[in-house]
C-alpha cells in the first residue's frame, strides 16, 4: 500500500507539467501569429483564418476585381477617344484650310493664284486621306469593324486610278461628256418658220440639263410661249410679230446636281445681268432665228462653265458613294456623249476608295464599343465614308477633277463654278461643322469614361475599406494582445519552472 501512495503525487505532478507545456506551446503559437500580424498587417494568411467573414472577404475582393477590370478598359478606351478627338480636330482644320484658300481665290485670282490654290487643296486632300488611315496599336480607326483593313486607298490611286480601275478624274470626265452631249448640255434647238423650240434631247435621259415646268417668266409682245411640256420636254417661242426692244423672256433649267438656273433672253437690251441679248431681225422669222442663236450661245457657255462643275459634283458624289458591297454608278459607254443610261452596277471597273466595313445597318459609332460599367457601354467607332468625311472629299475632288489652263478667259469662271459647289458642300454635309459633330461624339464619350472611372475609383475605395476591416489587423489591438500574451507566457514559464524543481523529498 505504501508504495502506491508514494507514486500518486509524483504522477499528478507529471500530468500537470504536461498541461503546462501544451499551454506554453499554444501561447507560443499565438505569440508568433501576433508578431506576424504586426509585421504583415494581415489578420490571417488564409481565408479560413477569417472565420465566418471569409465569405464577405471573397465577395469584396471579387467586386474590387470587377471594378479594376472596368478601370483597365476605361484607360484603353480613353486613350482611343483622345486619339479620335485629336484626329477629327485635324480633319476639321484641313477642311477649314480648304474653305479659306478657295474663298480668297474665287472671283479675284489670276492664273498663278488659281494654280496655288489648287496645289494647296491637293495637299489638304492628300493629308485628309492620310489622316483617315490613322492607326492605333496597328489597327485602323476609320475602318468600322474591319480594323485590320486600310480604309482608304492612296490619294494618287483615288484620283487617277490604278490602270485597271477608273479613278475620280476619269469618272468625272465621262460624266461631263454625258451631260454636255454635242455641246448644248443634252438640249436641242430648232427653228420652224417663225417658231424657235428649245427641247431636251430624249425623254427619261438621266444626263444633261432639264427644263423645269411652269417656270417661264417675263413676256414679249407678239410672242407666244408654250411649255415646258411634253416628252421630251420642250418650250416653244412662236413669233407672230416683232417684240419690243427691252422685252425679255426666261425659263428655268435644272442642272445635273439639282441646282436650278434661270435662262433669260432680252431684245437688244439686257433686262438683268444674266440675260443673253438678241437683236430684232427684219422679219419675225429672222428674229426667231436670232433667239435660237442666243439660246445656242447661252447653252454653249453653260457647257463650258457651270455644267462642268455640276457634272463634277454629281460624279464625285457617285464615286464616293461606292464601297465593296455597293459599286459606284458609271455612265454607259463609250461613247459617252450620246449615253442615255448608266452601265449595270459593277460592270465598269472603278476604284473603290473606301475598303472598310460598310454595313449600313450598324451606326458608325457602334462599330467599336467598350463596356465601362454594368449595363453601360461607350461607342467610339468611325468610318472614313461617313457623310462628314466623304462629302469633304467630294468638295475637294470637284476642284481637283478639273483643269484650269492659262490664257483661257473661262478659266476663272470654271474655277469659280467648281469652288462655289465645294463651298456649298463644305458648309453643309461636309466640312468643319459636320466634322465637329463627330468630334463632339468623341468628346461626350470622353466625359462618360471620366465619370465612369471616378465611380469605379469611389467604389474601390469603399470596398477596400470594408475589406481592410475584415482582413487587416489593428496595430493597437495586436500590440495590446501581444503585451498581454507575453505577460501570461512569462508567468507560465515561472510556474513551469517551479514545477520542474518539484521532487519527492520536496513534496514530503
């Protein structure tokens, strides 16, 4: 019995010592963790160590990642928008330069001034083509969705063709021939007795100038005017006697591009600055013949001046309307002077100036999009064949498609007629104001991405705060816990040390 009794105290001390050792190891582990929290600032190295808050931590981290993803997209989009804003600014400036050059030269310049103006327009045209081929990161920004396709052919090919496909100058020249006909703008004049007739050359002919019904003005004594009417449309001037000096009659014609012109004819003295004067003959029949000559003279002058620019305007519009899926219209021929119809679409090889995406069901801006927030997208695409760019090229092309020879009285009139139509186009569907509207689209897009970036920045700030509350260790709290644990650990070491000195002799 005595041997058993002496073993019980010793065994009790042994188990107590084991428990103290285990507690010391736990406290040492806690101490190491607190020191880690002090050094890293993080409560745990694993999500499991966060307890029930690990779900919130994962959720917040995911939301921060999404916000950062949007921010990265915004940075790329903002760079593109800045490029597009700068590029459209340059295009706008180029068209402003064209306006300025031709306005200074119209009606006042001689041959050297006209030549200089044309050279400047040529340089601006070439630069505009180059700008429309702008790239960003190796991709073309004016090709719509076909970003790997160069949108515009080079300026030389565009104007002169490539040996197989006709360029703008050839297309314009053929249209001029078709509109001019044999020299009277596809009109005919005839004299039967004392009646002069002005008529279109064929019913339904798409080329040349056309009489406008109900537009006869003025009046002459002893002259009966009928029409324009019939097919082909015609107007008759029947002289039953002699008109009086100073009397005039007029009729309106429509040019190929839709612009109207008043043709006035006056006896001996012009009633307006645009009137063509004819003289009284010895008989009504001779007076009618003089009117016929005056009409022929007026039509010939129109054919060498106003008609050239009108034909160029139509031809340029048709040429620049072409794309890979929509070949531009071409006059049937040769010969072109007697043409009465267009060739079948695509039958005559023509330079396709715009090679990019031409899906008319998709807005140009929507050909490139970026999602900058949930349910919010920014559109920043562009096509070189948008009306503002295309019609600016049309305006320049009208000027560049004609020749302005020296020493020819009609050169200034020819230049003025071309520039008049160019200015009209640059002040409407093309030119600075039209391009400015596209520039504004990119400006609004920039404002949107700036707002979106600010939202994501605020969102990340809040989420990072919430995440910090979960994952970050409070320096003050950890320091206090560390101090308390060190005190406990020291006391435990002292107790353990005392127990380790316990012996049977001390116990007894």
